């Protein structure tokens, strides 16, 4: 039985430390926890934690976990974590009797993370603390567990790896068996190898010393080999006596390709992997047609032998033009070019001329996926002519796809264009024809023929293109509105996921172009969507309604806080429409408050803003009547505007009054 399990099965009783502490601390804490169940009080809860931390001896792990299990989400902040970590280090620096306190505290910290009570974004900034703990006895297992729980491939940088390696070397040197076991387990779980400073012989010696499970030994050894192969004859003999050089290369790369972009230390591995490849130039040419591991050669060559690499690429293009390659080889070639661009940058090879020739001589729909893959990462800011030709080419095939009602192909083209325009945002082109075609297509019948997730993704990209290319442009905004109105007629489309299709950029664009017609269209749209969300019996927590209301809130804040554009009130009929718009938005916000008020637990699943402030318990207690009061005040203001719209001073006064009363 492990040391952790033993402690969990035999929890210690609270020790009385000195006469300075009340004997009823345990009862007081339990009473506080029961009180927290009835109604959470953040201030009292933090004082409870402080009370526990100020004791010289913590409660046993079972009680600590009970404490945190009863706490609501987001109750703990970075200040509290600093208190806890500081206390743990203080205990570890004292005599052995205090180490059990640190162990209990670490146990409930781990439970806290596993129960998802602590936000990982708050806990990830304490790596120096974890590394300090790794050097202490008795708690290294818990420190390794914390590192594992809070580590992702996004923060696996070279500093992180080298820090662990140094601790590993120090532990091996001083024969610290428990430290080595904890670190080896960590290497296995994170799929980490000994990347830069450890030799395989050293690792093997350390593993042998620990006398760990043979299966774990084999796993850790393989992980180490996977991430640190120099392709030297010595290492080949050491672990792979029966494998030849090429087979070992292939095996090593297959294991590493999945973590290539995320793992920073792999770049060093690849460089050492390539430098001793004596047959590199012989294999490089064929490697461009191999979809397994070959593009690594060209990526490394980018830095040292760029001319040679370009020569190989041009040879492949020539073979394509002469029809010497089959379809599979061409697809692999395009995929490898895409990988080189996405991993090593967009300036490795200039493929514009060859790519244009290929598009003219080959059928687009046969190579659609590979062509669009390459389109996503094309980036040559100073060559607009090439881009306009490419846009025309894609537009032509988009029309063909629309004629055949191939919505999947239409979505793929729009999605690729979104990335294309993102990388080339300076390009000025009249591309609204493409977007208008997309919005005019009769999607209500065909949209059910493809995966709904694909359609939603394409629609989001489509709207973002319009917002980016034509930000504040009336035509762009109107096109989006028409598109959503068309979709809105098919009520079965608006499931819970579909409600979140409207990108946030939509609401923000009204700040640039506050057009009353578009505002009214948009408010009508979200009003209809709110009705559909409200009637969704499957959505018991009204998640969809809150998502729609979040869009309404953007408009609500805009209209109540930005009444500078007096031209909106220059015509009497627009005033009436404006009042309807306000009523729709206020209704949505009353519904949102109602949902939140009757589902307090839902607060912890959303991070909505109310008047620019984070929602807390006080906001939940807002009376729905308050919003109706706002509505009545607004109607009075609109009446005033209607009777005095020609008087700019009065309009200005009304604007000030609006800000004072409603904001």
C-alpha cells in the first residue's frame, strides 16, 4: 500500500498545539462549512481558510478535502494560493514533525485541482514552488503530481525541461531513490524524455538504482530514447542492435511527429537527428513524396542549405508538370509543403508561379483538400496580383459548387478563405461577390445534408470575413443579416449549438456603423432566436437563452451608452422603430436575469458582464421590475426626443440624462 493510501485510511486527529488556540476550532470550522452550504459567503470562507493556514497543524487530509469539496467554483484566488504555498515551504524548512502538515496541504491542493475548483490559469504560475518542493524529501510525489496536473504542451518550454533534468541529475548523484521514482513517473506521464543534458547510459544507471517495476523501466527508457536520439552508431548498438539506420530514423520520427509543434526541446533533437545523416541528400528528393517523416529534412535545410532544398522542390514541381507523379504523390507533396509553412514559417519556398501553373492544368475538385490546405498558409504581402488571381480561381469554383449544391465544398472554400485573408489582411480586393453568393444560396434545404458542426464553423468564418474585410461596411453588414434571416426560417436548425453562431464581431461592428435599419434587423434576429431558445425543452438550464442574451447585452450597452449619433432620431418613423428595438433588448435582459436568478449554480458556468462588472451574488438578486422601470424611463426619453428632435441642445440633454439614469 502506498504512503498516500495509508494516510487516507488512517486520518490523524487534530492536535492541540498551544493554549493560544481555542479547543473548538474543529467545531467552528465544520459549522462554517455547513453555513457555506446554505448561502456562500466569500469573505467568511477566506477567513476560514486563513484560520486553517494559521494553525501550526492542519486538519487531516480527509477533513481538508471535505472543506474544499463544499466550496463553490472560483472561490480561491492567487492571493490565497500564495498564502498556502508560503505556508507549505515554511513547514518544509522546519523540523520533520511539520512535514506531515505540508503533505496534508498538498493532498487537498491536488484534490482541489482534480475537482476543478481551482482555475488552472491561477495555479500554473507557481512552477518555481513546485521545483523547490521536488528537492524536499517526503513530498516529491505530490510535487510531481502538481506539475503533471498543471502542465500542458503549451507551457513545456526548454527552461521547464532543463530544470527537471538538473533535479534529476542531482537526485541520481545523491542516490535519492524516491526523488528519482517521482521524476521517472513524471517523465512517463508527460511523455518527456531526457532532452538535452542526460545520456542514455546515465538514465539507465539511475533507473537501475531505483529498482523500479521492469515495465515502467522499459516505458521510461523508450520515452527517453524517443526524445533524445543522436543517430550515432554507439546509441544504435546500445538499444537497437538489430535496426538499421533508416529504420531507426523512421521509428523515431513517427513517435515524435504528434508532439512536434508543441514540444520546444524537439528542435534540438531534430538538428542532432539530421547532422549525422550522411545519406541526407540522397533521400531528400524522394522524401518530398513521402508523407511520414521527410519534411523534417527540408525544414532543417531551410537554415543551412536553402538553395539545395529549393532545387529539390523545383524538381518535384517539374515532375508534376510532366505528369510523372501519381495523385497520391502529388497530395503528399502538397501536405509536406503545408507542414513546412506551418511549422518553419511562410518564407521557406516561393511556390506562387508553380502553384498558379498547377491550378491551371489540374482539376480543382480532385485535389480540393490539399489545394485549400496550401491556400490557408500562403503569405506574400507584396504580391497582390497573385492573390487576386487566386481569389478569382476560388470564386469560380465556388460558383460551380453552388450550382451543384455542394454545401460541404462551399464551406471548405469559405473556411480556407478566412485563414487566407487573416494572413493577408492588407489585401484590398472586391471579394464581396463571393460572400454575396454564399448568402444568396438556398442553404435551408441543403444544410441538413452535411454535418451541422461543419456548417456552423463555415458560417462563423464567413461572418468574420465580412467583419474583417468590410468592417462597418453597410453592404457587408446587410449581407450577414440577410444570411441569418434566411437561416432563421428553418427553425429546426436552431439547436443549442447553432444559437452561438453569431460572432461577437457582429455586435462590435455597430460601433463603427450605427445604422438603425441594421440595428433593428439584428435585434429582430436575436429576439427570434431567444424565442427558439426559450422553447427548447432539452435545454433545462437555459444555456442557449443566456448565449443569445449575451449578444443582446452588447447592443444594450451600445445603445444606452453611445447615443451620440443624433441622425438616428431625425425621422419620426425611425423613433418608433427604435422604441421597439429598445423593448426587445430590455425584454431579453429581463429574461436573462430571470434565468440567472432561478439558476444560481449557472453563474459559475458563465462569465457574463452586467454593466461592465463581473456577475456576483448581488447581481442575481436584481429585481426584474428594475428592468421594466428602465423600459418606462426609456419610453419617456423617446417621447421627449420625438417632440424635440430638431433641437440639438435638447437631444444632447436627453443623451446626458440617458447616461445618468440607465447606466
